């Protein structure tokens, strides 16, 4: 305990053990004081405020009884006596504290004397923290702290006077003393409870109130501050700006300034600024001289100041074009909510930027406001530009997808320009080429697609020019993307190539030429890794992607402005055919629903697994009605003209979906409340317009009308119910996810990558030895699921950019040997940098390629055996040996040069993807998990493979996981069966697991009373037992009843009358037998006779087959068990325990250990995110799971869990329970090393993250001179 390096948590643990040991000793016998020999009782806080009681009641129980019996014989005894309570007043406590020896203080973990805990003197704070506010000319308002001090002085003076004069009773003195105590307590914390006899007066804030809460010192003034050199105004779009620029109003530029140092290069410019002064742009506000003096430029002496300007002066000039500014929109949910732009000074009064940059800010132009900050030093500007620049943040670190990309109008324009039937003559094509770069760039016009009767160019050629305007641009883009309108070949379709898609939905770009496809969101939008900008960014650089975005923004905005694109009521007007089709579809759907309801009423409805009749009916009707809307929507999409505006927007992905269109034109569909159809309200009906217990689609919220045709009254009511739920959900979700994000960031903020690739916390604890097991940056991942490279696309690029000559192709065996040789060479050169997983992935990819080549070359043998006339044409070449070999090499062949380039590119790119030391990976990980939470729905359930088995999803589930909750709302154990193809075997296992109570299998439970005996007779329903395949009879039921502790029955109390009947005789007196019988009758139905008590139910589910299953393949089954009891389920006969898992993290930790709990955390977060269609790099989830488990127990990211992570005092105080942490730290004399992020921000010093990880040191001592000795040869 004396070690200075001992962690606070370990020290606290030792103190607790010592105190517990002493308490254990004390509990065995009465403790006597070592000094006076008197007995000590328990010391505890009194019910009333501000007092401590010494309770000796338990120790003197014997004396009390003696006293009572002695006094009871006297006539005077009337009132009941109770033990006296000793209230320990502060003076008494102080005297006790003073007597505690130093050795005991050390053992109790106190760094100072305990008597200092009792306040005897108060330090009066300086006036600067309790200023007076002048009211009018004569009056002043005093600060709350001053008022409190005044009250303390008055209470103290009053008590002193009373004691000196000695005229009042003892009770009055005690009241005055309580008043003084209350005044001092309220001075520190105004929320404290004071005794009832003390008048509190008007509410005033104490020191604790100044420190705690969102607006307190810690969170309101130290962790976050109001700053200068900022501007805020409304935002608006401007596609003519570059994505890296922001247009700043001239009015703002005149107020914001930058301190520029005068040098030879800028002296004339700055002199002109000084002459212009602060009111004329471009001007200056102030000049600062090297001697520390300064002049404000508002008078007529500006010309003189300008002439006197010398090198070394600093001029606070107005903001000018090209200045570096930070741009931010709140709420700042992730790193890209504040980025660095370059200023462009323009007239008018709004901040403007390119719409491509809306996504990272989540901005729209319906009145949003944004903030701008101007960095004031060259170092800050450089750091901002390189780390926060838009060009360097095109991808999100959440999963490596592109975030800054073309949006809305740009997508619509690109989609329409690249249609197959779009042609332009020379004048129009040249004009559009000039649109891209304001007519400033050199452009090589491609060969026209049509030469006669006039030269015409296609829209696709325009995009080829956009990608590579002239021969000097060395950008060779290769990409294939399936757009939203891509249609898969149907069975029997003779279409061989994807490029022959009839909808032109397959985008194919080879060496920067657009060969096929209409461009949409999948190609040039955000949220993908295979799009045009993603590939430009990975294959070339961010600058290439940014230039392409700028060109497209200018072209699209000008093209759509000239071409026109609007939406009107006639766009959503259905035709006669569509109306007829819709009426027919809905009529058929309603008939099917009526049939289902009839079957339900007659009891003939076939039940779904794990569902009762009503649940089955609801599931069936919901499925039917959802299909109805889809069918109506499909008809609607087929009937619309290709020029229909909503259809175009939906197809290219700029806005809306087919569901929106079908709701406007065809049918709004089923309205849900809480994930189900509209519930019944009063009198078993959803609305008064329908009969009681009606289950028809119209009565339960199905809206058959479209928004165009208008909703009926009842449909409108149902629609508003669904809408209200959405609004409430959003409001609640915002607060929930906000608090969750804050906790995540506070828990993870200290984590960073060290120079040896370890993930460390601020105090040096190792959280991961290699970040994400491979040390790669999530923002740079190219493949799906966090894979570093998309090998297919990279191979395609290498083959396109390194064409093969005749006879250069390698044989399959040569390819394999060259791969091994080259990988070994690279390993030696780069000292084994690539992970084993990546090497295996690379070898597997090339191995597959070799297999395909071998398979095609084997066709040679087949050709010799068959008649060449019967051979089909393969890819346009009639089959003979040499031609097939050529074709095989052309498709799958690879030359040595291509192989070398491919492997070198893979290795170099892998090296580039390694994460940089100093990266604040904790904060990025917290944001990556917290930010998608805002887009999730709050209360959602989904079915775990079977209907009616609800699993909590969305924000509540994420909260359960990161809180490390001991009790979760829907615990589910997923069970694999040993015999998983036999449904009967599965049912037998189900009966072993599922809880069966006596009430379910008893035909009757009756009270039988005769003159001689009284008992409860239980008759079992053997038919039900046989149908349920339960191995139960009266003997097994008897054993179950005896094993239930709450019955308190003995073996002689239960008699088996026959195989299906048993008699239970109650315990207790004959007088109470009537009550006992009824108690037994009520208790027996709930006694578990079979299965696991903690399991609610088990449901057998047929597994979905992955891929194409053969006809002979038997269906496989698994089981979902609702409830706790993982250990019991794993031990059940017929269950494969090795493959059985639970969604309850704490239960997995209890039975399978900490590593299994870590894996469970990762899998559960992944499942929730995937359930909402969100992808998050697994490395972030691994980091969170490691932080929660690295101490050897599962720590939730809550105030209790974070406390156990050995965080510093200032960090804990800035998080929650500010006063408590400060009090505890004061008592134990804790010191803070100021290493973490929160502490550094509070103290205003650079934190050890990012650029702050390194320290530049200068050698002060002179280097030691080398002493020249004799040359050994010459010696």
C-alpha cells in the first residue's frame, strides 16, 4: 500500500479487504474500546440530515429486557421504553478523529489526517469568482456564494452571542448549531437535505452546483469553451465551387481576421490592406509590432502606418481567398462533421459549398446553419489542411465507404446524359465539354459515334471525356458496377454477357472509357467501395477523385438547368389499366384474407411453429397484405413511362424508392403500430367504424387508396397512428443515442496506436497487442467485410493496363511456382509485413485462377474425341485445339510481367493501408458505433428465424450490450442439435428443454374432503402427454413436486394412486387445513414437471439453405430457446453443446469465460447493425469488446464500468457524479498524472494523441569527440 505506483483500484481493494476483515472480527463478538473498555455499537447515518448515530441497541438488548421487567412492577411505569440513541455531533467526531493513530490512517487508505474532514475554518474565496453585479446607480446584486458566506457569518455570530449570554434552553442552542451546520453544508452543496427545524430561504447555488452538470465548470467551461474567430450563418448550395471550397460572405470576411507576418513576399499586399483599414475589403484591423505595441486601423493615420510597416510586424488582415477555415455542422456525430475548406470570399450573406459535401455534414438547405472557425497560426493551418482537409476525408473510417460523392441532381443528370438514345452534335458536345471546367481546360474531342448523315457524339462519350479530358491526363480507370436498374438473365435467356443488359444497367468502364451502362448512385454516389470515386481514390489519389467530382457538379448543374427536370401531379396520375389491375389485385388479396379469417374462426388454421392461432393468423395476413403492396407497386412501375420524373429519381437512386412511387400512385399499404397491425382499443375494435373483434384488412390498418386518390376517414386515422409512432420514436431516440454516444466516447477516448502497433490507454494499459489483429486502417479498406483489397478488380486493372503479347502466357504450374517465389522475395524485402490471412487470401485467389485455366485447357482432350462439326462456338471461336488454348489464355491467362505487377501492387497497397501510430482509434471507434445509432429505429423486433420469437433490436439492444446488462429483455439460446435432420428427434429434445408445468398436463386438480381426510387429487391427461411426446406419469410428477422447495412437502404427503392419479395431503394443523388445501390447489398448476425452469419455451426452426441445395439433401433443423439457462441447455441430451450459444453476454461470461464473452459482444453488435442494413468495420467492434473485457471481467460502458477501468479523477469528474469523485479523491489524497484526453483538455495542454504522440528533443550536451587510436595495420 505504500507503493506510489500502486493503481488506485488495487489500493481501494486492499482497504476494503482490511475493513472487511476488521468487520468480520467485530461481528463475532461485542467490541470493547481499547481505552475505556466500553462496548461499541454500529455507527450509521441518521434518518434526518447532517447527523450520525451510534446505535448500541443490539448490544444492550439484554439490559433493556432487565430494565423493562424491573420497572414494570412499579406503579409509576406507564410509557413504553426504547433504547437511547447517541447522536455523534461534529465536536465529538473531531475528538475521536484526533485520537486515530497515524498507522490506522495508512491502513484506512487516508493520505492525510482524518480530522481535516471536519470543517472548523472556512477559506473565503476571492472576489473574482463571486463578483457583484451593479443594478442601477446605487444598488448591487451579490453573488450566491457571497450570500451563503453572509448567512454563515450571521449564524455563527448568533450562536456565539447565545452562548455568551447563556439565557436560552439547551434545545435552542442545538437548533442554532443545526442552523450553522446547515448553512455550511448549503455553502458547499445547495441540494443537501437539512434538518426540519432549519429555515432554508431562497434557493442559492453552492460550489457543487457550479461544478456539476452540462453547464457546470467541467463540462460547460473546461471541456468545451466559447471561442473567437468564428462565424455562423445559413447555408446554401453552389455547384460551381470546388468540393474543397466554402464561399464566405464578404461581411463575415471583414470581421474575421488572420495574423499574417510581414515578409519580402507580402509586404506590398499587406501595406494595401493597412491603407484600406477595417471597413474596406480587402483590409486589415490591426498592426502588431515586434516590441509588443499595436495600432488599431480606424483613424486617418493608416497611410503613415502602411509606409512604416517593416518585416517582422504582424498584420491582422481580413480573410481572403485561399485561407484555411474549419467548417462544422452540429450535431457533430463523427469526425467528418468538422472538416477543413479553403475560403472563397463572395457577395451576399450565406455560407455556400458544393452539394457533394452534404453527406458527411448530414446537411440540407432548408434553413440549416453552419459554423466556421479560422485557425490563427501557420502550424494550425497546416495540420488542419492535412488531417481535416475534405480531400483527405473522402472516406469514412466507419467502414471505408466513400462519403463525399455526387448526390441528388448530379445523379439524375448523369443518369439522363448516359442514356443509350442521347446524342449531341459538335456544337452541343463542345459546349458541354466546356461546362466541365469553365472552358479553361484542354480537351481532346473523341471520334464521333455516328459519322453520317451528321457527326454525332453520345452521352457516354461525354463521360469518357469527363474522366480523361486529354491525353496528358494519366488516369486509366477500370470498373464494373451493377446499377439499380440492372436485370439478371432469366432462365433460358441466351444473353451471355452482363454488358448486354436490356435496361443498360451494367456499367463497364475500361481504361477511362464508358463502354456500357447508365450512371446512377451505385457508380457515382456515396456508400459504396466499388464506385467510380472510390476506385479513383484507391488507384490514383484523392486529388483525381476531387477533380472528377468538381467536373461532374459543374456539368450536371448546368445541363439540368438547361434541360429542365420537374415533378407535378400528372406524374403520379394512374392510368385506367393500372386502376383496373390494382382493383383486381386488392380484391384477390381481400378474398384470401377472408378465407384465412374463416379458417381461424372454424379452428382449421394450420399453425406456424412456435405460434398459437391468433399469432399465425396475424403473420399470414401481414404477409399477404405486404405482397399486395409489392404487387401493386410492380404493376405501377411497369406502367410508367421512362420519362416519368419520380421513376427516373427512383431508378438512379437520387431520391425515393419504388415503395414511395407505389404509395403515391397505387396503394399506401399496411400501417403498423409497434411492429404489428393496428391494435384493438375500446370494446374490442380498432375504431368505432368497424364491428367488434373484426380482423379484416380494412379494420386493422390496411390503406387500399393511394395518396393521389386520397384516403378515407378510417384510413387517414390509421395513417396518423403510424406517423405519430415515427415522430415519438425519433424524439426519444435522439436523447437515447446521444447519451449512448457520450458514454462510448468517454470510455474509449484515451485509446491510441503506439509506435509498436499496440493499442494503449492513457495510463499505459495494453488493450490490444495489434489493432484489429492486423494493424490496418478501417478507412482504407477496399473489400466487403473489412478486407484490405478487392483482388478481382485489381487483377482486372493490371490486365487492362499491362497488355500481354503473343506467347508470353505462363502455364498453370509456372504461375503457382512464380507466386511462391515472388511472395518469398517480398517477405524478405519488407520483413514479413503482410498478415498470414492476407497471404492465404492472395494464394487462394490466384489458385482459383489457375484452376479455371486448367479446366479450360482440358477442353483440348474433349475436342480430339468429338467431331469438330458438333462443337459449339466458344466465345466466337470455333472449337479446335489451338483456338481453345488461345481463348483460354485470353480469358484466364497471365504473363510473368502481369503477375509481378499484380503482386507488387498488392504488397505496396497493403503497406499503405497500415494504420498510423498516434491515431486516436478509440474516439473514431466510439463515433463509428454511436453515429449509426442515430439512424436506427428505437423499438424494433425481428423474428429469429421463426414468427413470434421476438429479439430486441436497434438502440435498446445496443444499450444492453454496451451496458453489460445482467438482465436482458429477450435472452435467446440458439441450439444446434446432434441429429439435426430428424424433426421427431428435435421434438424430443424440445420436451427435455421446454418448461412444462403441471397445469398444462393435468386433466383436473380437485380438493377432496371426507370425514377422515382432506387432500388435493391431481388427475393427469395422458392423451396430451402422449401427443406432446413427454415421458411423464404420476411417479415422475411426484418427484417433481417433492423437488420444488416452496411446497415444503415430505414423501409421506404425496401418494400415487395409479399411473395417472396422485393425492397430495397438506402439511400443518387441522385448524388451518382449509387454507392449506386452497393454497396447494393454487400452487400445484405452476410446478415445473419437465424441462428447465428458467426456459420460457423452445421453438424448432428449419434452417435456410445457403446457395443451391440438391433435391436429395434433407432439411436441417435447429432450436431457439427463449430464456436463461445456457449451462443446462448445453448439458441436455441431444444438444450439440459445442455449437450452442446465447445472446446474453453475462451468461456466456459466467459459463464459457471472458474470451467467449468478447466474441459474443462483437457478434451481437454486428447482428444488430446488419439487421438495420448498416455495415461497420469489425475492428471498431473488436476494440470496444476488448476494452469491455481486458480487465478479466465484463465492464459496461456506464459510470460504474468506466470507474473500474482505472480512469483519472478529472476524467471521472467530467463524466458523471462530479462531486462524489472529487470528495473521494480528496479523502484518499489521489493525484492525477494528466495523461488522458479529458484531463489534458481541462488543463489546456496538448494530449498524447495524433501529432501530440511524438516529442522533439534537442541535444544540449556537446557530442563526445572520437579519440583517434593507432591504425592496427601500421602499428
